[in-house]
């Protein structure tokens, strides 16, 4: 009993700091985008989407499973850590140089000359990641959530200031790129400094044999991350290739908007859930109960947020991005539903890492990549809405494949048991959303000449208590546990 209390206290502490950090940084990042949309063109955001895709792919590819290896080892000595650290340092910087040298070819493919300069600039992130990324894993493993939270908040505010100053000075797309690099510099130097308490930095001969042994679990995780990232960015590739950078800019802003709204819950899942699950890997019954509790609460917390986005997507886009981006509102609605499947499926991959079943996760990701690639290249080459609907349909299908290959095999969780963790909260929210949308359409016919702002205000005052009532009636036990701050 004492063990559970201590564990819940540690989780609660992590949830508190992670929530504060994620809400603050999310608001700051949305504010940054909101300000920059007033200074930067749609094409510029499309170019940034290409840059982020290139950078993200190189980061995932260069990881080689280092982070998963460190997280899965209960007792990692300093010698072994430093051997992994310096091997990662070499790999990251080698890839940085290679990709920077390839920038003329990437710029030529997209017919964007600015990429030839911007890619080497954005790739400098790799150097700073080589200094601090592995220490970030150490901070997460030791649940140093307070340090992580303060780090993220400080970095986000400095990045915002840099972006706004550069945009005001007329630097265009460079304001986004340089501010992004600045954020990486602060985060990773902070990691390096904060991690010295656990593993002081020092020169160490790389023991390739030992490193290979430590990274055995990480190999499959690396493969999973590479294929998963490529699958996640297939929509960016297709839209950028067939619809151009302006359409890509609008689509990426819509996608990022939705993901920012659910970032709080995702951050909690990533930073808190993984070490907790890893600590229960020897007891399948405890692991299953903890996993079930997490995904149930995940659904209860996320469903009403996404319902809010679906109802008020037009107003959200107008306020944050301005009238010139109103064509993104339909895409935002579709991507809000898509993001629900993203959020609900993510704990499954964490379950695979915690139980060292990354080979199963890797197989699932390959299947997802093949199905998504086929569907996107078939249906998503003509309109943004087509791309968004294709993404939604693919993730709906893969939601069930994900269950079959991961929770079912790893912890013997049946489909009915799995779906029951989501069904009530999603159904209750869907009912509330449909009723409010009906109210939105009826109001102008009842009150002629009613202002759009007044309609939004009425719908908001209807949705909040209605959604809260539906969730309370259907998920009373779960909500009480959340209010009591019980998470396992």
C-alpha cells in the first residue's frame, strides 16, 4: 500500500510539473504562430514544414535506439552511458554534415532555392542534440519533471522573443527557423548541465561490443521510430509534391493547431507513463491494470478538448491565424477527429518499449506505413480535405490493427475490454458535440440577425456543462479518481 502511495505521489508530482510546462509552452508556441502568421506568407510555412520533416527524419534515423536502450536498463553504469553518449555524438554530427551537403539536391527537388541555405541552418540542431538528448532521457528516467518543466518554459519564451523580433525586422521564414534552433540550443545545453548529477561527462573509449548489447532493444525501437516518422510525414510529402508549398503551409498549420490542443495529455503520457509501465514489466497483471487506468483517463481528458475544436474550429482559426487562413477550418475539424486516434494509439507503443517488445511495435509500424502510403498516394493528391479525410480513415483502421498487435499480444487485453476504456467518454462527447452543432444551426433561425460572436458564446455556455454532465454520468468513477489525483 505504501509503495502504491509513493508511486502515485511521484506520478502526481510529474503530472503537475508536466502539465504546467506543457500548457505554458503550448500557449507560447501558439502565440508565436499566431503572431508570425501576420508577418509570414503561407508558402513560408510550407517551407518550414519541409524543413521540419527533413530535420525530424534525421533525428529519428540517427537515434539508433540510444534513448530506448538507456530507458530500458534499470542499472546503467557511467562507463556504459558514456560509451553510448560518444557513439551518439559521432553519429549525430556525421549525419548533420551529410544532410547539409545534400541541401542543393533537396532545394532542387522542391524548386525552392532558399532551402539550400535554410537546411544547413536548421541542421545545426543536430550538434546541440548530440550534446543533450541522451541526458534528456536520463532526466525523464529519474522523473526530474521539475527540471524538465522549467527548461521547456524558459526555452519557449526565449524562442518566442527571438521569433517576434526577427519577424518584425522583416526576416520572414528565417524568424521561424532561427527561433526553432535557439529553442534546441537552450533545451540541450540545459540537459547537459542538469544531467551531470547522474552521469558526469568525461572522455570514454567507445566499447562497440557493449554498446551493441545495450542497444539490442533499441534497434527495433529505432526502426519503429524511422518508419513511424515517415508514415506520419507521408501527408507532408504528398501535399508538398502535388499541391505545392502554399497548400502545405495551410495544412501543416491546421495539423499543428490540433496537436497543440492535445499536447498536454500527450506530454503526460510520454514523460510519466513510460517509466511507470517500465517499473511494472515483471508483473503482467499490475502492468495491465495500470495501462488500462492510464488509457481510460487519457480518453476522458482528451475527448472533450477535441469536441471543443470540432465545434469552434472556424473561430479558433480566425482568432489565431487570421481571416486569410479560414480555408484551414474544415481541415482542422477532420484533423481533430484524426488526432483522437493518434492520442489513443500512442500508449500502445509505450507499452511495447516498457516490456521490451519493440519488435512487435516495429512490425505494426511497417504495416501502417504501407497502408498509409497506398491510401495517401491514391486519394490525397488533389485537395487538402481529401488528404485529411484519408489520414482519418487510415488511423481508424490502424486503431484496431494496433490493438491486435500490441495490447492483445503483450498483456492479453481483449477488444471489448480495450474499447470499453474509450467508448463511454467518446460517445458522451459525441452526443454533446452533435447537440451543440444543432444549436449553432438553429439559433440564426430563431434570433434573426444574431451576431456570430454571440452564437459562439451561447454554444460555449451550452457545450461546457453539457459535456461535463455527459462525462460525469458515463465516467463517474474515472472522474472521481482524476479529481482525487489517483492515476494507478
